[in-house]
C-alpha cells in the first residue's frame, strides 16, 4: 500500500482538522496508508469535538517527510502550508478555496465552491459509492456547521444543505442547533487565553502582488469579552506586524449570534486601507464591517483586489 501524509493549513480549525481525518479514511479506502498531521495546536472548538467524540488528536508537524507523498487539505496556498512544501511531492489537494497551487507533475485535485472541505469530501465518497460511517458523518456535519456558522455564513450553498440532510440521517443528529452551539460556546471561552492566543487562534497570511497581509478572525458568541481586551490585542497586532514584516494586518471579531463583524486595525496606513476598501470609518482602531461573516468570501477578495493595485 502507498503511504501518504495528510495535512491542513497553519492554525488548524475544525474543518481543516476533521477533513484531514476524513480524507485519511477516504484514501485508505483507495488502498493508501494515511497519516494525519496538524501544523499547530487546536482551537477550543476542535478540542471540544475531539474530546466529546473520543477522536485522537493528530500529531503536530510543520515539516513532512519528503520521501512520502503529501495530501493538502483545506488549503493550497504556500503561505498557509508546511515549511518544506517545495521539498515534498504533493499528490492530492482537497479544498474549497481559490486555486493558487502549482505543480511540476500531474496530481489529484478536487476543489469546489462549497462552504467546507468536508462537503467536497462527502461528494468524493458519493462518487466512489463508499459507505460513510456514523463517525465520519458526524465529523462532516461538525465541519459544515462550523464553517457555515449554522447557515449564517454567505459561503453556505443549497448543496451544502442537501449534504447535511443526508448526513443527519447517517449521524442520527436531528437538532443542528443543539449540535453546533456547544462547539461555538467552546470556541468562545477565552477565560484562560492571553491576547496573543486569541488573535492567533484563526489567522491566514495572504499575498497580493508585492503585498503580504495577515487577516485574523475570532468567531464568538461573546464579542464583548474580547473587545474589552482591545488594547492588548492591538499591541500584539503591532508586534506581529513588525516581527513578520507584514504590509497590513487586521483581526475581525465575528459575533455569531448577531451576525456582526467588528474589526480591529492599527493606526495609520492600515486604518486608511480598511476605510477605503470597506467604505467604513475607523474610530479608536475599531471598524464596523456589518454582516461580513466570511473572510474567504467577504473580506479577502476585496482586500486582495485593492492591495494588488498598490
């Protein structure tokens, strides 16, 4: 059997982590021997799910064995991938983001504009007529609920909803809100986190022409508890920007229940960019971006377009 290493993006979230585990199950049905890795410690939502359903946490690795093929899950941008990406052979990419990855050799690539990578994997199972176990169905359901914010995210499609309907039958989970809310509440618990941990729990680095920018998201049911620590967070944003030599940095506090985005940004050029791109006003390093809940669909495209022209 051919060995394969499966890994998601930096700062793993629920869809990234569980989709890697699901991909391992799928590839093992295709006669691979699969090993799953993550690139950093898990957020509380993902930890909650793994502990609740007694699923072992994958090992952390930021570099993979260059002698064994690699499957990238939930990402295909080099800035979000393993440190030695140029040294390994990527044989598979399973994702739901825009395409950036290039290869010198043929590979399997499946990307679809669905709300989660787990939705793509569901279709891959269906195409092969593979049986989806109750455990795998529950993981898929968690991924879709997490990425769709219980259907509130604009990335949600009708196809995602149809997939969830089928997964509910397999997982025997009828009440989606009762299933999803404990995950959201676990992610919202910041009582033991410092400001750095809060903003680094979910961020991605992007490139737009010659510009490198950092976009963080904190999804929570309790935005007030995070905004009370605004000045701590801004101090860390400044330090991160300087250390990583970034051109722009921002973090969005997304209120899951009230569907509201409050974005924190540094003074000067960064504030100017936010105001110009999103037609808003920055007051005391804080901007109201209304119901922009999706970084992928409602933040990054507009930022990339503007920054690419600089």
